[in-house]
C-alpha cells in the first residue's frame, strides 16, 4: 500500500522558502503553493497563457487537468516581475 501524502504545514512551507538559495526555485515554490499547480505545469507555463488575473493550464498531464486558475493576490507582484523579465516566453524563464 502506498504511503499517504500529507500537505505541508505553514511552518514547513516557510522553512522551504527560506532554505532556497536559488531565486527561480523560490519563485517556483511560492507559485506552486498559491496556485495549487504541479511543479511541471508551472515549469512549462508559457507567458501567452498568463493574464493579469489568471493562469490557463493547457498542457497538463491529461486534458482533464486543463483549467483556469485565478492568480492569488499574494503572487501578483511575482507573476508581474516574471512576465517582465522572461527571456524565452515561459513564465519561469530558463
């Protein structure tokens, strides 16, 4: 029987963010926590699928995973910064 996965507690999330030494990894952790997306969904998220108020997930593991996710107010500035600084058309550049 597979082990049941548990959600991170707030303290664990804060430790994870504080321990990250790479800015892109930190952004990824924060985006995943607030958007509820899979890591791979965020890594392949193109800027054309990001509006000022939402993400459009169109490359999920299956078509059933395609969805619109509102951008939480806590990550709006991060998303705006990433959109302004991308060099390759992906939200998380590189």
